[in-house]
C-alpha cells in the first residue's frame, strides 16, 4: 500500500457548486411560511371565559402545539383574567376616601427621596477628625449631696460601669476610641443576649454621658455618630423584646394598636421607662428615653405625640449649645423614624435652636475655644451636621410657604451665616436655585469673620449643580460667586469651592468661561506645589469637565486644559486621570479624527499611560491600558492621505512599544491600510501604490519579531503575507510565509490561556490548516524548487517535537493531501487577481504533476505506516479508526476512485475505521447516502461498485 499516491480526479468547481445549491420550490399563497403566525383554535370551551367570549372548531392537527404567546392576543393572559375577576369598587365610596387615605399614608411614612442618616455617617466620621488624645476623667460625687446613702448607692450602681467606665477611656487615639466604642456596642449585644438587661442599660447610660464631654471639640460630631449607634442598637433591642412578648400566641400586626398589647408587655415597657426616669443626669436620661421612644406605641395611642414636646422642652436645660444642637438632632432623627407626621416637634426644635445662637458669642463658649485653640469659623462648622439634619427633616415634603418663612427668620438673625449655610444644604435644590439671587444677597450681608463666605458659596454651588437657576441670572450668579472664591487664600479652601462651581460653569457656559476658571485654579494651586494636597478635588474638576464637554477638539483647544493636566505629577493619579479622559473619548468620539490638536493631546495622554507600565504591572492592568490605547488608534483616520496614516502608525509603534496588544493592532491597521490603498488607487499611480504597499509590508516585517506571543507572530506573518500577495507584492509575501515556517519549531508544547496551561497542539493545527489553504495561490519562487513552501512546511512538521501519543503530525499530512489534489487541477478553486498561481506557471506540466504525485505518495505512506503502528496497541484502536476514516474522507472527496489501487485503499480504510466499532453509525450512514447520491452523477458512476463494497460493522 505504501506505493499508492493520490490520483486526483478532475474537478469542475462551477458544476459542483450548481449541484450543491438547493432546488427552488414554488410556494402557493396561504401555504405555511416560517414567519407566518400560527393559527390554533380549540374545540373545547374555556373554563371561566369572560362574558362575550366564543369558542370555535379546530381545523389544525392535534399534534400542532399551541403558541404560548397567542393567548396574549385574545385577552386571556393572566393579568387580563385577574383584572376581569377583580371586584369593582363603587365610585362614590372610593374617590374621596382612597385619596385621603393615600395622602395620610404618604405623610406617615418616609419615602426613598429622604436621605437617611446612614448615608451621612461616613462623611461625618471622615470629616471631623483629630490627632489629639481623647481623655475622659470621672467626676467625683458632690460632698454636699443631700441624697441618702442608700439611694446614692442605688443610683451609682446605674451610673458606674465596670466595663467601659470613664476611667478606662483615657488618652486614646481617635482610632482606639472608635474601636473601644465598637467593643461596647458588641458588649451591649452580648449582655442582652445573655439576659443581663441591667448591664446593657449601664453600658448605654455610660456611653450617653460621654456626649457631655467637649474636651476635644473638633471630634464631637464623630463622637456623636459613634455613640448614637449604641443608642440605636439599644432602642432596637428593647422594642424587639417587647414586640416578641406581644407575639404569643399569634404575631403582632405591623399596624397594631394599644388594645393588641398584652398586660405583661405593657408592664415590661413601663418598667423600662421607670428605669430611665431614675437616671440622675439630664443628658443620658434624654438620650436613652429618646432611644426607646418608639416603645410608647405599646402603652397608649398618643404616647409619642405627648413625649416629643416634653423631651424637646427638656433639651432647653442643656447649657452647652453644641451639645444641645446634637441632642436636638438625635431627637429629630428618632422622631422622623417613628412619627414623621408630627411636624410641630421638628419646628419647635429648630426655633429653640435659633434661640441658642446668642450663647455662641457668650463668655463660656469663647473661653472654651481659647483653651482648645479653636477658631470661631472652625467651631461653627461643627454645628453643620446637626443643623443640616434638623433642617432636612423639616424641609422634607414641606410646603414652600413654610420654607420661605424659615428663610425669612434666618434673615432676621444678626449672624446668620451658619444657619444660611445649613438652609442651602438642606432645602430642596429647586427652591434654592429659584431664589439664588436672594441667597447671594444674604451671603453678602453675612459677617466674614464668623463663617467664611466661600463656604456659603460652596453650599449654594452644590444646590445649583442639581437644579438650574433662571437663565437670565446665571452669568450674574457666576460672577458674584467667583469674586469671593478667587480671593480665598487657603489653597485647600479655594479648591474645595472651585471644584463645586466648575460643574455650574460647565453646565451653563462655553469653553471660554471654563478656560478662565482653569487658569484661576492653576494660579492658586501652583505656588508651593499646593496641588499635591488637592489631587481628589483636581480629579473631580476633570470629571466634571468631561461630563459636559465631549467635543475633544474644543476641549484640547482650551489654552489651560493641558497645563491643568500637568499638575497631576503623582504617577498613579496622573495615569488615573489619563484613563478617565480616554474612557470618555472612546465613548463619545463617534467619528474618526485627524485633528492635529486632538492627535497630539491624545498621544501625550496615551504615552503617559504606556510609560506607567513596568515589570510590576499586573497583566489585567496592562490589558486594560492597551484596550484604551487601541480604542484611540482605531479612531484615527487621515482619509486618503495614506502616507500620513502610515507615519502615524510608525510614531505610535515607537511610542507604545511595551504593550504587545497595541503593536498587534497597529499591524492590523497597516495591513488594512495596504488593502485600502490598493482598492482606492487601483488603475492609477500603480508604481506609487506598489511602493506604498511595500512600505506597509516592511512595517509589519520589522514589527512582528518584537512580539513575544508565538501565535501572534504566526498569525500576523500569515495575514501580512496574504495582504502582500493580494497586492501583487510576491517577494514580500514569500518573505512573510517563509518567516512563518521558520518559527514553527519555536512553538512550545503548552501555552498559558487565561492563566491556565493548555496544550498548544490544537492552536498549531488550526494555523497550519490556514497556512495550507493560502499555499494554493502562492506561486513557486523561480529560484527555488517545485512546491518549496509546501515541502518546507512539511519538513518543519516532520522535525517538530509533538506530544507523546499524538496523531497531530499525521493529521497535518492528511490535511496536506487536499491541497496537493487542488494543485493538480487545471483550474484552481480560487485565485488572486493579477497573481499567476502555479496553474498558470506550470499549465498542467507533467513534471509538476509528477512532483505532486510523489509528494502525495510519500504522505500517504507516512499515514499508513502510522496506522499500522496504532494497530499494534489495543489502547490506540479508537485513534486508528478515527484517523483511517479521515483519510477515507479525503480519498472520497479528492481521489480518482476509478483507479483500482486507490479504490481498494479507500475500501480498506473504511473497513479499518469500522473494525473495532468506534465509528459513529450515524456518520457512517450519512456518508454512505452521500456516496450513493454522488454515484447518480454521470461522471461518478464508478462509485456504484465502491459503495456496494462498503459495509457497516459493529464492535464484537
């Protein structure tokens, strides 16, 4: 059998193509069409059909399935049936009552449009910090106390706390203090879980006492946040405990009344309130009772309504205005959670707060500030979270007349800057924006020493970033605000305010105004390298500009934009900013660009990202940066100025040499450029076109070796060779293909795919098959032998170190046989315009055909030898059968089976593939049907004898 060679049968590809086309069948009107809706009717009457519905007889086969969507069209879908069965409600009984109940429900519940306290915690903790030690000293008992010893002992049992006493909390850092408070919170939960209710109460009382200490006043807002977390936990535990007592034997409904509460639960609830009433000090008594305010629901219907005014009045007894402000904030917070409809209490707290403002200028507060070395403006900012929260609660769904009244009352105060700031932060942005000019007038009247005006303009800017003021007032508003902002001396204060107003400027003005503000920012932040401490704010400025300015020709034309980018001198921040610019560019740049301003700026930005790559850069980061740069490259087009496009690719290659995916994209771009040049310039300037295509080929030939991925090099060599061939650059195509063959030995036996090692065999076989398909149209080089590229490829395959027990090499030989068969035809299956393939060069020369036959004989011999080797091992019989069937398919498709030797070889291969029963029966049957069909053709009648000799065998 080893002397058998592939006698190729003559092929008429056009005739074969016509045979393969499906026959057209006329379709009568009304016949089935795949896009025609299926009409299915049912002979049975539907149950529960609506009045007026009818049923019809079925004309369809019983096997035809009902269309699951068709029922949606006849009104019987579940929603329609539900609507038809729903009871009707009389108009007279529903219109007024339902409307009123809905309004009451909305008033009683806080909606999603109300910003919860939980969203403010993080900001407060991050903003109000200190580096000082937090020291707390226990107060000694008063020697002149008239309380009896027994009563004093009982009260001290409540006041003292073995765990977490004030003696333990000495000289702690801020983080240690926060950790200790969290430990107390956990201790509270553990004590409650172990039924140590008194211990739990002691923890809450002691923690509440800490809120009277303002020794480190800058930290007070954060302390309030930490300690009220414990109070919230306590309030929730008490409420859930009493709720559980009421849920036996049946669960208590959410909208329960006092009558649903059993006596045991009421007694327990009263006991908690009595314990809290025994707390001697005002502040812990206030806080702890406020924490369990919701429990009043278990005692009487109006308990919360009566308790809120009482607690509001009690706060007036707190001497420190800062402590009183936060106590009111906590009471308002609890009030909004349990009874948001009780607006009077909220208003009363606010008006009481206004009355305490005169204490700020009093001797006690001023002495405290001097002692702690705190300036008045800094002190006033400590009130902001509390006042903002109170005003937010009041302003929630409040009518405009109420908001206007509160705004007027703020005007009447002498030093209203603090309040005005909170009003602008808490009131609806639409309300503030509509009265922006009035607020600016109020800001002007404020005392600069008490509360800096730039903070007020910052708050105004936040509102105007969410809602638009009247168009006629916008320029005046910006001018008035910037007059104040530009005079701020502190770089940090300046950039905090400038960042806010940048959004207003971008939304309503042109690049001229944006450029002016950028210039002002550069002027303020460059001295003493102040920008190094303001990277987050500067990044925010960039984000706001990119949000509103998507025309990059306008953006990069701004004189101060690139100098502004130069302030980002920290590498990580600089790369992050460049990344954000690139993401917006790729998202919004729809059309290709050749604008030199854009190209120069984007190249600078991309180079910054590229230069950040080093040996420590993660692969995911490299991939991410490469994708952004590739997105930019794809958007660059110089139209028909192909030389300029190639020059850009040359520059990009030098700039982005460390990112391999970018280099791959550049090679693809250059190959596309070569094809586009040939298409556009076809028939004109042929010499110039050829020279340009050769330049493109040289670009690829120089760039491909720099790639580390062997398969990237292989595929790009092949692609570039195909492009050169399509453009009649035969020597360049030959060089690419030879280069691809020469690096085949470098292919490793395993490669990394998505972080996992995989065999490279399948990838290599795919490449070789593609390569073989290309060789059909590649003409032989006049100075080399016949089929030199085919021989060179097969020699490399022969010498390659394949995996043990692998059939890959022989499969390549099987794949090469169809190529040799196609090469022996008088007319090739496909060709390249203006390129003379071997069919033209040799013209069916007998010597050429002889070389093909010799090579096919050698390959078939190698394949048959391998099949014999596989037959010696029972384990390899499955591989033997699969390989034999593959070779049979090649002989059937390409061989001339009129040749007795070849026909007998095909029959032997068929029998060998079925010998052990591993060949799929379905595939075998379909193959036989195909052969029988082919035998019906006039020029294929010889297959009739062959098919009769092919039998299906099963494994025995």
